[in-house]
């Protein structure tokens, strides 16, 4: 699955900063300057995208919505890697129960094994995320 996608954004200068329209997601944000506006757009797209994925919805296809621009608007592209974005912002811990043989538990305790770390490493390896 492709995780890095490039979406168009429209940046308009306002009295108090820059307004950013993100047509494919039908959302907007703002920034203090152009660099901040682009960063805020990437963040808005990332949050909306992972929420959509969590809800089982398809991400919008880039350039799927028509948009109008004004004379001084800046139209540019913003790339978002949804897998990386999720790792960065959605790193909360969740508790999972697992069952292992008693003898293995005893050996792991003796060795001072961190169950959480081992499970995380094994899952990353199994999913090819290393």
C-alpha cells in the first residue's frame, strides 16, 4: 500500500497570516507564514487521513476536487507519508493480553526480559517495518 501521497493545497494571504484550503479533504487550516501554512496543511492532511483509515474509509485521490483560485493565491503540493505520520503522532500504548507457556515465563523473568519490547520488536519484524 502506498503511504506517501501528494495533495494540492491553496494558500491565500490574509491580514493576520495565511489561509490554507485543502480541496481533496474539504478542510482548511492556517499558518503565520508560508512555511507554517505548509506545515499546518501537512498536519491537517495527516490527521484527517489516519482518522479516515481508522474508520475504514478510502483516502481521497489527489486532485479529485475542483478548486478556484484568486489572483495572488499560491497553489502548491504537500506530500504526506501516512504510515510515518501515524508513527509520529499516534504512539499511545495499548494493553494486549498474550498467553505463553509457564516455563517460558519463568525463563524470561530470570533473564529480565521486557515483554513489551520483545513483542513490539517481533511485530515490527513480522510486518516488515524494520
